[in-house]
């Protein structure tokens, strides 16, 4: 809005509130009717103080209203301040976005260095509905105000309206707001107006915020070609078609930022910090939802934070609960949803059926029945409009958007169609998981020649990566299969994943997988399969859960079931797991007895892989009974056996065994004070773990290597090993990670000591 127009609008408002015509105010104030009319229409420069005082007296304004009129006049004469009045106030309790604000500050510095021939690159701030794009732009404008002496201006492009303003309309508004005379506008005409617009912006160091843009067509004509100004564009869409722009994508806040925002709205003394964090989590850390929840509590002083947290815990009611007055979180989502093409709206609805936090294109194709290219195009449309995020090359639906998608699914899809889509997705997930897992199963390996999958499982590494990445989704499919009574499928999937589980030890869900499979095997009356899954279940307790007592009990149950089935191999495995549990708790004589019985049974059954595990277990028992040198010697003999048995031992099982043997040998050397030998063995264990992608054993080996290096006085190398342990991605042993963190903190506290 132009400077004089801001003053004129306030004058007109006060005149009408006083019930005066222009002529009446002229008579009361002594200012001419023509002069008052020109002031109200912005056709006259702002009057001097005595004229404003006369108008205030004629209007019989009180002190506060008189000061507002005088302030408007002063602001209009001040130029930059008047422009700032065209910028909405924003909020005082802004939280977070530190990195984003720093980037915008850097871009503002770049704009200041721009010249008349070249404009700074515009900044496109995109994100899902409710992520606080406009709030960020307003806060940035306030922070950067001193860098733009010619003022700040925000234009609401109303991109979610059915008929948003055209670029030409917005251009005209900006020109008027910048005091371009009507005569100049009329003289330029509509065709020459873009040139006038660019020239006017080039002459000013102005911050222009183009808020809530619909698409590139609406924005592109409004971007200046030169000058030292800065343009920030906010949009739910990514605006991929815009070239030579900075891109700033925002999403939900961090848990700490979300809790801080909620606390700033409701007050620090309103509820316990953990309750506020729980509410923030139920809001998906989305700024709009946090403000709605905060305003709800702020206006309902009788409500406890606990009561709101319990209300938001009900997923089916959460979106309805996130309503404050005329502000509804679901309404913000609906504005974007209504702009989707029919194919994209159906894809969005069906995404509510996905169990995990993210999905691949292949998942989406299985869900919809579309080919991969079409599915990817539609997913990209959802990303473009801000309804879907990206995690690397995977697609992520925000928790609250998932609930919104569920409401649309119930409203617009039949129960039969939704169930069919869900079955198709689950069937694809379980079939693919079975094929991928069999890469690690003896006597299987690569997919059969007639398998036609939509993902690349051409190697064990690729298969393992798919199983890790898609774990939450195939686990959801396995749960559904068990509930639906598809017990044969459950057992088949779990069996195919048995050896792979050694590569993904600390995932956190193997106990559920194998206990579910054991129940399914019991349901179909297959005693041998039940004993097998009970043995796997025992392994999860001993290794994954650290619950040795439960593991031994489950192994004993597996032994009894295997004896009833007459399954010698599973009897051997049950003895092996009981031996493992016994030597962990220190009952070494019993451990040796069960391990020996397992070895004899594996030999009788011709089970080479099992026999190999008993040999490895023997090394660990020797170490735990204080026979460190014997453990080193036994590990060396077993390694020679592995190397000579390449023809009948699966390569990945051999690698896993080598990791365990080198780890045990390294630990035994540490017991003997043979630090260099210990380091050599543990480095080999680390290298094999890293090469095969076994993150659990990699973290264990690195933590032990760090300890050996510390004992050897090689503290710089120790710091490197412990740091690498902390950097191991998902699948690391949490106990070893914590030990590495403690050792590193002690190193830091001691400074950087010299090495021996």
C-alpha cells in the first residue's frame, strides 16, 4: 500500500466511524473538502503535523486515536517504515528454524552485493501445509529489516483459492504499494507494465515476500531481473519449474523445538515437560498443529495437559481435536488435497494403508496396481504439492497427513477396494521378502529364473538392503498375515529370514517375527517347523534381548518339540542354544555338555553349518573359563576349517563365522595382554563386518577395537575406532554404542595424551 494511501485509509476509517461526510469534516476541521478527498484517495502528499492535528480535532478523536493518525503521517513521511507497515506483524514467540534463518541471512547478504545488472537469486520456501512457511518468511523479514532500507512488502498470492489473483493483478498491487503514481501506471499500459515493475524493483533495496504461491506461472513474472532487493516465495508446491532459485524445504520441528513452541504458547508452569512433549509428539511436531493445541489449552484453563494428551492419543479423533475456533488442521490439508488430479488423490488415500513410515515406488505400484513409471509420476505430484515428503529416494507421509488420508479413504473408497489394495501390497511385500531372505539361506541363493520382481535382488547385498529398508512394511504385512490366518505364509517368510537375521541382529523385531511364526507353525500342526521357530525365538532372547533365562527356557521348549517331531537337526540346535545360555550365565560345565551333544547331533545329521557354530561356541567357552591361549588356538583351527570347507559352507555363513572367530581371538589376546595381536584380529573382524553390511557386529568389533587400542596406548587410533562405532547406522548394538560413547567422553576429559 502506498505511503499516502496508508494514511488516507486510516483517515477515511476514522471519518466514517465519526459519522461525518467529507464536507462535514471540512467544516469541523477547517481543511478543504477537496484536500480531504485527495488525502483519502492517496492523490496528495501527507499533510504537515498542524493539518493532521486539525483533522484529529475535527474528528473529536481521543488521545490514542489522535496518536494513531499522527503516527501514520510520520510513517508515511519516513518511507521505509511506511513500507514495513504493509508487512503483517508475524508472531513474537517464534521458535526454531535456526539453520533456515541463517541461510536466509546469507542470501540477504548476497542480495546486498547484487547490482543493477543482476538480481540475487530468489528463495523458494516450500513445505507441507501447516509447516510454518509464511511464519518463517515474516520472522525472517523482521530479522533482516535493517538490510533493506527501502522497506518490506508481502503479497498474498492466495494459491489455495479456486481463482487466485493473476500475476498482472499482483504486479499492479506492488506498484501501487511502492507509490508509483496512477499517471505512470496509466501511461505504461498493461503491456508495458512488467517492464515498469522490474525497473521500479531494481531501483529499491526492498524485501518482497510472495506468499502462498500457487504455481510457477503466477510467480515467474513477479521475479525481478536486477537490483539489490530480495524475493522470498512461499508455497506448498516445490515450484520445480522455477530456475536459478535458492530452495529451502521445511517440515516439522525437532522434538525439542516443538516442545519449546508449545511451552511458549501455554506457559512453562502449565504441565510437566514430559506431558508437553507427548502432546507435541501427537501433533507430529507440525507448527500449525502445535499452535492449535497450544491455543486450545490456553483458552481452557480447566484442562490439564494430560487430558489433552489422552484426547490426542485417540488416532481416529486426533484431527477433530486439533481445532481451535475457525482454525482446523484438517482444513489446511484439505486445501491441498482438493487441488490434486484424480489419480494423485487416489494414491494419497491409499497411502494410509502403508504400515511403515515411508515407502518406495515399487511399494506404491503394488498398492495401486499401476506400473512403476506411472506410480512414480503420481508420487512426484504429491511431493510437488507438499502432501508427501522425501527420505532419500523414499517417500514419507507425515503422521497427521496419514490420518487425513485415512479419513479420505473411508469417505471415498469402498471397504472392498481398500481391502483389495491392502492385500495386494502385503502379498507383494511378503513374496519379495521371502525371495530376498533366501539369498542367505543354504541351498537357495539367487531368485529363481522364473521370478519377475519389481525390485533389484540380483545380489545378496541388494537383497539385504531391501530387507533393511522395507523392514517396517514387510513386518506389517507379516502381522496382517498372522491375523488373517495365513499361517503357512508366516512360517515360510520367517524361515527364509533366519540366516539374514544374523546380518541385522539389533533391528528390534526378531522376537516378534519368530514368536509369531512359532504360533503359526503350531496352528498348522507342523511340529518340526514349530521346533525350528522356537529355536530362532531362543536366539532372539539370548542375543537380541539379552534375556538369557528366557532364551534357555525357549530352547528347552524347542528341544521337547523337536524330540516329539523326531527332528535331529532341531534337537541339535536346541542343545546349542542351551549351551550358549549356560556359558553366558557362567554355568560352563553344563555349557560344554550341551555344546558337545549339539556337535555330535550335527555330525549325525550332516549339518555343516550347525557344526561350525558349535566350534565357534567352543572358542567362546574356553575364553570365558580363563583358557585364553586355548581359545586363540581353537579359533585358529576353526578358521582353517572354514577356509578349507568353502565347497559346502555358504559364503555369508562363513563370513559371519569368521567375524565371530576373529572377535573371540581378539578378546582372548586382550586377556593375555597381547595388544598388537588383539588389534590385528579385531581389525579383521571389523573389516569383514563392514564389507558384509553386518552393522551389529561392526559396532561390537569397533567398540572392542577401541578398548584394545586404548590398552595399547594408541589413543589417537582408539578415538578413531570409537568415533566410527558411534557413526554406525541403524542396526548397531546399542550397548556397545553406549560403551563407546562413555570411553570417548573419558578420552575428551583427559585431553589428547601422547601415545606410547
